[in-house]
């Protein structure tokens, strides 16, 4: 295991300069996610157009893996339908689950950069916090999401 | 008692750390291809061969239930178990073995006091005073009690060095204060609290005092009678003993008057469906088959620590802390959390631009084990405005060379994120 497999350049970059970062005043939906183990905290904002994600932003603080993952997620989901978003979550989940076959890199795009996390079981929750929060937000949940 | 006054204790000859390290088999392994540096001692300490072999011998040679068999093994197990109680008594200078209750650990010891002494002696409106640097285990049991009987939890604030503001502490002591429950040494900040003075002030107001000694027991001599505390709690596993065993010390007259904490076997003299006669101290508080091996293992750990000499341990850890504080502070972008004048071997820090969790993973890659997170003290994190810290905590088997490895790991983390 090389540390550079975990902290790839793109992750370091998205951690330093997260995309779609900061609150959204006119969000249709927003939801908080919290990882009590390490104190990662994020708020996800969504603007929907029918069943399509018109805009998505996030805010909060966390480790490099959680911030980069949220940043990459917002990039990947803008303009996607809700069904496409859920399908991508499934692919992403497989990417991080040891024992699963390697997912199709074409489907995951830049998200594949987080593949290294699968070798660090304690860090998987960092990478999936934003996705679980998204999933709950799309389900219409209003209670903050916790990874514990 | 504290790191700051260690030199006055005349520690005697310096520790032979290389020889001591041979007593700890776990230290001699590689993690990610590098020799392990174990700096997570405040979470749990490693076990010397003396403890490991004691547990092994118990299970191989005289495993039996205690206090009830007339057979030889039961007698041997009972003798060893009660022998361990005697060692604990000597270790903390309690007046009697009746004052030594074996529990699962500090957490259970505190819960015992909350649910037995406090629940039966306090009433709605009575106040319990803690400090802002408490571990969750010295916060939540009191919150539960407050919900049950309407007592009120008061919190003495800390300053930016991570010390209790004594004037505020004393201002909060009043006629309604019935219990003061304070940590001896902070697990996050390393602060050594002036517990003697705090106990004295609390007693001036007629309040009882419980001291959470989870971090103190491995690092400083404990004298419960010298301190004058009413209860003292600590865990075996932080003292180089097994997990799942801990101690509650309580003054005999208090324990005598307290109702049992749990009901079951061993804590009774006679049971009928109409009435049950409870057992004498300390058995009244030890319902069910206890962690026999754990208690005997704790006794072995106490013997081991006594053989090394606590003053020498303190001097060595003081040197390590001073060296680590200087070396880690010198790394660009580091902020030390907890800079009390009186500190034990705990170094919490944050680094600009790198989350503690990432630091933890990178250091682990270098073979350096530190704790990252909120350390079960979320209010402390809030006070310092950080979500989490990285924490290196030292034991007497750690070396200056290992501190260098930590510093190199921090430099490497900067490279990864540059």
C-alpha cells in the first residue's frame, strides 16, 4: 500500500479547493451529515428540476477524504437524474467495498480516484458520508445523517 | 505529583528503557514495514510479559470460580483474586481492602457512584460539579442521574491553557453542591489538576469528591488518604493490566451505607423470596462472577510498575514530554492543544491544513500509532474550536528516538499535502 494511492493528487487538490463549496440560499432541500468518530460534518444543498439535480453544493469541515469525496460527488451529480445519482452511489459503494470486482472506470469518472480508500476500512465512512447524506436528502429525510 | 515537580521527587537512577522494552513483546513488530512506535498509551497501555504470563497461568493452572468452591482450584483462585485486592489497596494507600471494589473500569466505577451513592443521597435541586475537561464517562452518568432525580449538573470552566479556572470552580461551590467529580489528569490536554486543593475546597462546602484517575494511575503515585478524596476510580488496562477490570475506591463508611449497585450472586449472604441479606464489603458491590483473571492480571501489573519505580517513570515521561513538545512545536503549522504548567505525558495537537484523521493515517503508514478524534471529550474540542486533535501519549517504554519518528511523520504529512 502506497500512501500516494490514498492521497492522489486529485484528492489533495479537491481538499484544498473544494468545488461547489459554500451554502446555497435557495436550495429545495438541505440535509446535515455527521461522522461522530472523527467529527466530520457537512451540509448538502440540492436544487431539483423535476427528477433532475439542477444544482448541488456542500458546506462543512472534515478530513481530506470526506471533503474531496463531497467535492467530487457534487461535480459528478450536477445535471444527473435521481435514478442516475442512485446508480452512481451503488457503483461508488462497490468501489470502496473490499472483495467487490473493480467497477467500470467509465461510469465512475473522477470518483475512481477514491479507490485507494478501500484499503483503509476505518476511512470508508469518511468517503461515503456525503453519499449517505445525499441518499437521505433524496428520500426526503429531515433528520441529520450519522455514520454511527 | 505532576510533570512539573517530578525533579523534586529524586527519581533515582534513570530507567533502563531498552531492558524494559524487552518485557513488552508487542512493541517488537513492524507496521507497514517500519518498527512500531506506540504513542496511544492514554487509550490503552501495552502489557508486560509478567501480566500476559499471569493470565496464561491462571487459565492453564487454576481457573475456577471464587468464594464458593471448597476444592483446591477455587481456593487458589480466591486467594489470588483477594491477593490482587490487597495489591490495589497498597498501590493507592487505602485504609482497608473493604474499600476496594473491582469493576469493569473507570466508567463502571463512576456509574456505580452515580446510581448507588448519588441516587440514594441526592435530591432534586442538589448540584453536582464537574469541570469542562471531563471525559464523557464523567459527564454522561451525571446527566442520566439528573434526568432520573432532578439533580443539576454544573461545569467549572477551563482557560486557554487547558487548566481549570480555580476561582470559577470555587465560585460554583455552594450550599447545594453535594458532589464534586473531577478528573485527576486530562486524557486530552494532559493537565494535572490540583486535586488536593479542589478536594479541600469541596469538603469546606460539605460536598463529597470523586476523582477520575483513569490517566493518573499509570503516571503518578496515588494516595487516596493523602488526597482525602471520598471516591477514586481507575482502569486496569491503562495501567498495563487487562481490559475489563477496574477499581472503585470508596471510604468504608460511605460504601457501608450505600445500597448495592447490581443484584446477583456473590453480593448476598442469604436469599429468600421474602428478604435478602446483602453481603459485607466489598462483595456487596461485586454481583456475579467477576473478571477473576483480570483482577489477578491487574495485581501483576501493579507489581510490575512497582518494580520499575513510579518516580523513575515520571522522570522519564517528563523528559519525553518536554522533548516531544519542543520537537513537535518546531514543525511548521502545529498548534499544541493543552499547555498547562502541570502536565503529564499527553501531547494533543492540530496542524494547519491537515485534518487530524489524515494525520493519523499518514503516521500509521510510518508505523507511528497515535489517536485522532475527539477523545471522548467533545466539550473540550468545542472549547478549543477544533473538531478533533491528534494525540501522542507516552509510556515509560517510549524513547526519544520514537519522538523523532513522530516528527518525521509530521513532516511527511506536509509533503503528502503539499
